[in-house]
C-alpha cells in the first residue's frame, strides 16, 4: 500500500537543522553538493520517529541486478547520531554495513561521510553501473544505495532527498521531483526499494528526450571528451525503442524512463564496462571514445540498451520470491538466472532481428559468438545449480548467463513454436505468466517449470529438466535445424585460465588483469600473473583486444600440454612507473573449446519453412 507522503520543505541553513526541521514518519536526507572535502560528501538525515531503545542503521551488502556482495557500508565513515537537542547518542559498528544506535527512542539526526566507489581499488571493486562518483563541480553519480541507508524495520517509510547543488546543475533521474530551483532539488520516494531503484546524475546537463503516448524517455550523457552527445544517442536509440514498443504489443511497459550514460576516461576502477537495470531507468558505464569512434560505440550499445530496457519485463516484473522479497543484507539467490539474464539477453538481439533492425546474417554472427563463448564454461554444470551458487561457489561461472543463458532462450523459443504449430513463442508464455504474477506477485522457484509446462507442453518441460536443471549438453544442431540454421563446430584445445578476471585500459588499449583468484590452477600459479598486469605479447606476438581470445587457444591456434608459454606484461610501481616483465610457464592442462559456425540453410522442408516464418514473425 502506498502511504500518503507528508513533505516539509523549509528554507534553512545546514548549520541550523536541529531546530528547524520537523521530525515525522519520513526519512529526510540532506546533501550539499557544493561541500566536497577530501573527495567525500557529508550526509545528514533527520530520521523517522523511532519507538525502540536500540535501532540498526544499515547499508546494503548487495543490490538487485549485481549478483555480487559489495558491502556498500564500507564507504561510510564517521557515523554519528544525535537527539533533538544536539546531544550525541551511543553508536557502535556491528559489521561492514551496520551501525547500532542506543537510546534510539530519542534519535533525531544521523550524520556521516561518504566516499565514492569509481576509483576505489579495494576488493571487491564495485562494478561502476552500481557505484558512485563524487567529482566536485563536474559530475555526481548517485546510485542511491551508496549514499543512503535504512533503519532496520523502517525500510518501507517514505524518503525525501534534499540536494543543494551548484548553479547550472540538473538531476537526471526518474525519481519524482517535489521541487527544482537553481540551487535546490528535492526528490521523493515511497520506500527504500524505490530509492535504490532510481539512480541520479547531477551535472551540467547534456540531455535529450524521446516521447511516446505512454512513455516519456530522458537521455542524459556525460562524456569528458565530448565524443558522444545526448542527441547522438537519441538518434540511435529512437528506432530501437520503436522496435521494442512494437514487439511488446504497441506499448512500452513504463510511463517514464531515464537512460544514464557515463563515458569514462579513467584507468582506475573495476576495469569492466556495462550497465545496470532498474524499473524506470538504466545506468551505463562505457569508455569515452573520440568522435571518430562514435558510430561504432552507438552500434555496440544497441543490444545493451535493449537488454537493460527489457529487464523491465524480467526480472523486474516477472520474478520469484527471492527477488520479489529481496533482502539487501542477506540475499538469497534464485535458480532462474537463465530467465532473468539469459532470456533478456536473447530478446535484446532477437527483437532487433524480428523488427528489421539487423539481418539474419548479423543475428547469426551474434549467436556464433555466444556459442563460442559458452564453450569456455563448465557445460555440464546445471544452470539452476549455478544460479543458486552464483554469489560464492559458482561465481566464476556466473557470466555464462549472458551466453549460454541466451542460447537457452533461443532453444525454448523454437521448441515452444514447434509445440504450438507456430501460434505461440517464448514472449507469449512470458506474457501469460505476467498476467498471473507481475511486479507485486512472485512465483515460487520450484514451481516455475511446472507453470511453463502447463502453458506449453511436456516436451518443453523435458528440455528444462534435462538441459537447464540437468547436466546434459544442449543439442544446438538438432534444435536450430528446426528453423533452418545449421551448426558446425571444430574442437580445439585452449589454456585453462580459471580464476583470472580480465579488464581493459582505455588509455593504451591494453587488456588488463583485474583479478587473480587464489586457486589450484597450477599453470596460473607457475606463471606468476598478478592483478594489474597489462598484456603486451604472447610468444612474441602482440596481444590486442581483437586477437586475445584466439591467442590462448582457438581452431587456428592449437594449444597442447607441454607447450612453452611466454607472456610479456606491463607492471606499474607505486609511483606509476611502467616496467616490462616476461612470465614463463609450461602448459600443464587444457580445456576443450569449440569453434562454431552458424549458417542459414538455402533449401528447407515445408515444416522448417513454416517454423522459420513463425520464429521470424512472418506468419
């Protein structure tokens, strides 16, 4: 139920908060963006009225969509609590995310300082689309879980966020604005989940809009080098949004939506690029490319844009109890990442195909990439098991959701169409599930396969049990042939690099080792690879972003046990001085990978042609 929001807006100075801000049932936060000290912001909170003698103030350990424990409380410091007379209350820190406040029944105000995450190097480094940035007089990135916490037991109270800002700055967000002036912006939210779900950019705006009858879309771009603008993005994004709108039945599933694009020229941080979805927005972190590379970057972003927007459908509207009842500090994983991330990734490219934005040949190329990438993961690990263990035991396998997960979506779409004689596809099944469930009603993890079987057939259920919940390898050649696509694969041996996380340095275009997990990989241990190493050459051949994957094993570059391995890397000392190191090891173990080729058959049977037409939306 949505509660009535009582908003008290008083023109006051920050030094006189005690006597002039009335305490009520709301969280009333105050941040002055003009006051940045040591790259920190001070957060002041007039708390809701508390009845308990002791209360816990918490930051999230994890937020939806990230699938990783980050412990955002580690960026807060000097937390203090006061009564309404200014007397300090006793505060003790229980763990990285939790402070216990005694005498809470007289609690009036909490203050603390916040560091940003974008350039933080402490492990685990935070994926920037879920992170925060404090750049005085330039830009402030508010993923709100990095600045604002909640009192245990009061997570559903209303929030009021008061920002004093530099003149000329604008807060780009899908939050409801209660007031906007040259120096003040105030946003409201009905609960903590909504606050976390709506990030904000504060900067001198570069914005554009796309408007449909049912949806108002805001585009906000930050590019230090001005290589990309909001207008550029608008021109590229509009045809995609029109295609998604048509695919989803002629109406977008949101009344407002904000695309936030941060193009970075920094070499610090996680080393990864990507985006994070929300119900009414998505935040993108990409390299700041020169204007000459504008068209390339915009083309690369199309599938990412489609992926993040489609997340409105799943898991933001169709989800299990683990997501519907998300616990920020003790998260429980669902079994169905194949649906939340995999099916979303499938539709991000399929929508472009069926609505005419890309050709079948271009689509097949994208599927080839996913087939090739998925062969590098454990193909016998059941996807439901991997999903449940994605935060810990199976974390290295998690990114398979974007490759094999998408292939699962494609296979299901084909099988559902075959079983229904072309009258129904995967999106139709999702639509029927949305009619029964939706944003406010969650399904049970253990019941989803049964629900899908009821809507489709026992053969579809058999696929889910055997290839999603079971250890069996999907017969792609057999399933893809149903719509006239031939799969050929060439086996090859590749180096086992389990435990190594790769990134990219946009300054020199080198691949970078982001992390080397402690593991039993003898080859990696013998090689002596370290976090921060930048790859220069392998056995005398220069390593580039384009050839790196084939360097370490491909159909054109066979790797065998006993081969000598010589890797030249760049390392930096504390002062930033670069030295080149030559790392040597003998390859002691390999994994089998496959080089996949996908082609469209020219001669089809009547059955294949009929099913292909159904899949391509030509019926």
